[in-house]
C-alpha cells in the first residue's frame, strides 16, 4: 500500500509540474519536438527567416559521441533538411548557458560529426547553431542577433557556411518571432498564437497518451534530481572522512584513495586544502 501511495504521490507531483511547463523548459521541449518534423520545420523557418527549409530528420537530446575523450554534448534539437543543412537549436533559461564559446563549441562538434575521414573539407554542410535565450542576452532589444564570420580586411563575408543565431526570448513584437517567443513562454495552449504550437502543447498536457509520456519524462527527471542530490551529499561525507584520515596521517595517499573510492588527484587536492 505504501508503495502504491508513493507511486501516486510521484504521479501527482509530475502532473502539477506538467501544468506549469513551457516550451522553454527542457523536459517539455524534448517531448514537444521529439520526432516532430512539422513543428521543427515551422520553428526553424521562423527563427532563420528562411522559407525554403524542408526538414527530413529531427531528434531531441541527441548525444554527439564522435569526439572520444572530449567534452560530450547532448543537443536539445538536431535536424537536417533536404539539402543537408544542419540545425542545432538550444533553449537557454540562464544567460550562463549561452556563453559565446559554448556556441563556438557546438558549431565545432556539429562539424566533426558531419565530416568523415575521406571527405574533403568543402563537403562540410552549412550549419545553424541557434540559441534561444529566455532573456535578451545582448540587451539591445533585437529579436535576433545573427553572428557571422567576416574578413576584417575587406569587410566581406567569410562564407564558411557557419551561422550562429541568438534569439531574444523576451522579444514580444508583432513579427512571427515575437509571436513565437510568446508561445515559448506559455504554459497553456489556449494562450499561444500559433496553432501548430498550441495543438502539440495541448496533446502533451490534455491527451491521455501525451500526458502519460510527459509524466514518465518528468518522473525520470525528478528521480535524476534526487540521485544527483544524494550523490552530492555522499561526496561531501566522503571528503569529510578523507580529511579526517589525512589529519591522522596513518595511511598513505594511495590507500586513502583506494578505501574512499576517490581519485588520487582528489585526495591530493584535499591534502593541500588541510
């Protein structure tokens, strides 16, 4: 009975969280755009100002694994179109997540993912890295900030096929971007401007099957959050024990690392912090 009550409690908590979620929120965005080619195509056309985008592939939470040993990336939205242009769209609620060097890294990882060993560099696809920031990252009131490389000596475009867009999620003009950013900030489908956004939002929040899939995602994320907190507490306790072992000085650093399951470098760091 207790197990059933706990499961019901988690489900109710997920339902409460679902009611408040918006496209800006990670768990909602990943379901909203998952394998949803029409919505991805519509959104990318609005954000880029292009009307020739025909999406053939759309993934959410795509892991970029080709760079062995390098920092991994899990992309919010990864899409390809009929002429092999690549689109990576990220929503960033905190300005720290939209650091320009992060955009640079996303661009480089997408490049590496899309050029095989025997291909010529000229075969690199045209790419769009799009950061939608909930606040105006550059603070100038523009709806979109296009970032392009130029030849400083001539003032001409470098034309390397790389495009970076910072979209101002706080913009509320009468343009399609203003209306779309309004929709990204809405928790209710009834408040949205675009039918395609509203219909997909309504499915995930009101349709039985959609709600079930969303609740599973939310419950999984809540569990991950609990595990992360538990892991952080465990690390704090472990480091406290290691500090005490170091203070007593009865064991070698190697033995302390073995017993505590901490890396030797971490034990040495704690030693110098004594």
